[in-house]
C-alpha cells in the first residue's frame, strides 16, 4: 500500500489548528484558576481576593485614592512618601514615562519578529499571548489600541491594505536594527497568529507587497558571501560550462551542498531574479531556444548576430484590446495579471523576452513605455505623449498610479446615464473597485482627485448644494486609428 503524503498547505493548516486549540486550553485553565482562587489584590501587604473583576478594580481605586491623599508612591518596589505635592506629581510623572517606554518596547518586540508585519486584529491577540496582558492603551492616554499605534510612527508604521485591513509594521531603532535585518533575511512563515496575516497578504497584489517591503525596509536582496563562494565552487568544477538549464540549477545545488536553495528568504521573487540580480558578476542568463541557460560571466557561446523577435499578431491584438480599456496607463504587474485573466498565461520566455516591459518595447505600434524616476514603468497606448506639469517643489508619481484610477472612474462614469452626487459616486467606486487610497495620490479628498483629471470627469455644484460628477468628453479612440492624447505627470509630496 503506497504512502499518502500531505501537502505543505495541509500541514500548515494542522499546525495552526493545534496552536489555536492549545491557546484555547490555556485560556480555559486560567479562567478556571481565577474562578477557584478569585481576583487577588496585588498591592503589597493586602492580598484580599474578590469573585468579580469589577470589585477588584474598585478596591484598587480605593488604594490609589488613599496613596494620592497621603502623597505616597503606589508603584512596586518604590513606596516613597512625599511632603510636597509638586514633588509627588513629578515623581509619578517619571513612573508614567518609564511605563510608556516599556509599552513601546513591548509593542516593537511583538511586531519585530514578523517579517511582513501583523494585522491589527492579530496584533492585539499576539500582544496578549507574548506579554500576558492586553495592550495598555489607556495607560498611555489613548482610547483604543489603534489610536495608540497610529500615534507612535517611530515605533509602528500603519499601512492600509486594499481589502480594508490595517497592517502594522515594526520600525526598528538603533538597538534593534540588527534584529530587523536578521528577521528580513529569514524565510517567510505563517505560524501562529501570523498565519492569518499571511493569508491576507497572499491575496494582495504585487504592488501592495512592494509597498509593504519598502516601508518595512526588509527587502535586502543581498546574496550572502558563503553562497557566492558556493557559486564560485560550482563554476570551478565546470557545472556552468556549456550552459546549465535554469530549471536544473536547484537540483544541482541540492545535490552538491545537501540542502535546498531558498532564494526567497534573501528578498528575491523568482529563480531568474536571484540569478540575474543576485549572482551578477559570477554567472549570466542566456536564452537558448525557449529556455534560460546559466553560463559563466563573460562567456560568449554564440557568435550569431542578434535578431529582433517578432511578436505574434494575436498577442499584439490582445495588448491593443487591454490598452483600449486602460487608455490612461497601467502598471506592468497589473497588465500581466489582466492579460492572464482575459487571455490565459502570457509566456514571456516563448517570446524570448526578459520581462513584460521588454516585450512592450518590441511592439511600439501598439504601446509605449514610460519610466519614472523610481524605475517604475507605465504601459500606455501608442501615440500618447507625456507632458510634465510644474513640480512646485514636488516629485512626480509614476503615471500608472493616477492612470489606473482614471481608468476605473471613466469606466464607472461611462455606465451612468446621468449626473450623480459625488458622495454617492465615491461609495459606488469603493464598492466596485475597493478602497481608494487617497494617500497614494497625495490628495486630501475625492474632490482634489477629480481636479487632477479634467479629461475624465467634471464637477459642478447643484442647486441643492451637492457636488455632482459627470463624464468629460470621451477620450481619444475613433473607429479607425486613434487621436493623439497627452498624459500628465502628477506631482507628489
């Protein structure tokens, strides 16, 4: 009888279920012990027990009131008594400052070992699990845990995901910077409460993950020295002579060194990315037929003159259809996802291209490529020209940031038969396309967003005092050919 092995996902689900059951058992035992022993007063020399937590809190409040009236410090291992009210208040302020520093250090320690952060809902449970008590936001002077983390940007970076969730990322200080770097080089995991965070992040797009990685500053993308020496060893024994198939590289590495090559833990997204960017200066990638080959650096295996790849007509037509629907620009990752969803997976290797941007350069009659200062690419229909606005001391965003919003607004307005109130339109937009992150557009409200796109929509004030939104003149594509349209770079703070 053959052995049935479980998948990695099934094993992770079982681990998570066991972990949650263990935590539930711990909670039940603590609850039973509290019911048996009661809630004891922790004030030195008291030790009185109560059946209800409310009774204990009232009892502790009485202790604190007596200490304030007697000007006696109620902190453990202190108990100083003062004759001057001002000195007493300054002493208590010192204790409160110490408590706040301890709270901030605890928050940073909870978040720091989670490579991609924690969801707000998971953070509170994780804090309780590690520290043994809930987040003490009231001690710090806030009404909720969210208010607390939102007001400590030097400790926590709050990021809002497209699905509406809130992600918390630790901001290391000088003492914890080395820990953050080590965590950034570790393998991604989804154990414990971080399992839920991993599930949410798995549904996010590549652009959202790139934003998180930039904020967290854990994307080191540096190959360790020992691994570079391993590549030199493989090079010396002639593994790469004649070209090694990229798909066979991991198997060769496993056989030679006895463990798997985990390139993702160093910040690389694929094996091609790892070899091309991480091992630059040691080996190179070369296309042979429809496969990538790894060859030693500087080795020229073919003296044939390079030929420009001819892109099939059906691929060109597919790109034209997608760009007709996204006339104001689209990012390369979003275009890849849209193409795969509409026409099936696009085999970049079959077209002998390194990535989608290189393929777009080969079809200038269909599309044009705009590169921003941050090396971010926007794909536009052919014939679009880019006009720069006056910067006024602001940096420019990639075109696709506003372009994709313009595409969505135009499609939504095109489906309406009459003008609609701006507030109702915003709710309809978020219900159809998801949360609109105004922070990414450097705008304060939807009115400011609409002012950036007069070629898409217009705003007017109705008699009832409401702002109404309506479509502008339909942009530029006639039945035969298309009109020359301009795309404007949007300034960024």
